[in-house]
C-alpha cells in the first residue's frame, strides 16, 4: 500500500458532462483549471469547472477536486487505492481521473469536509 500522499484542493466546483460518442470536443471544455476529456464508444465525458458547462448539456455537478501531488511512477502501486479506500468504506462516492503524472480525486462538495478528515485520519496530508 502507498505511504502518505499529499493532496491539494483545487478551487471551485467541478462538473462531469456527458456528450454523445461522436460529438466534437466543445470549445467550452478548454480553459483554466483541471480539465479531463475522455472518449469511448459510448460517450464523450468532460470534467471541468462546472460554471463552463452549458445548462443544456447533461451534467452531474457539485464536485470538489483534490489533486494527488505526484508525479507517480507508472509501476508504483496502491496510490489510488490508498485514498479511495477510506472514503468508500465510509460511504463517500468518488470519481477518479488519472493523468500521465498523477491523479485527481473528485468527491461531492457536500462530502468534502468529511472526505478530507477521513484522508487525514488515514495518514494522508492536505496541502
């Protein structure tokens, strides 16, 4: 299992938007803050600051984002598990997005304080 991870809270509310699998990447997706764009055979998912997502787009909002302070080597194991285990065992839903150098953990804003307390209790650090 990974040792203590440093996590940094990102400012603002985040949303997870769902578009059709062949839809083009919209201009509103680009900009400051954390952005993740994933396409599969079933959908185009966009994670970005919630205020950029148009009201007519299917979206799940009200997420807070914690950045796991990396970089982490691809072969390093247990990084994500070490932060999601204390949350999932306490009934907190999560959404994880991985990048080349690190990971981002999203939790609902209503659970953010409890999530942070559980992460600290598990030995992690909030920067």
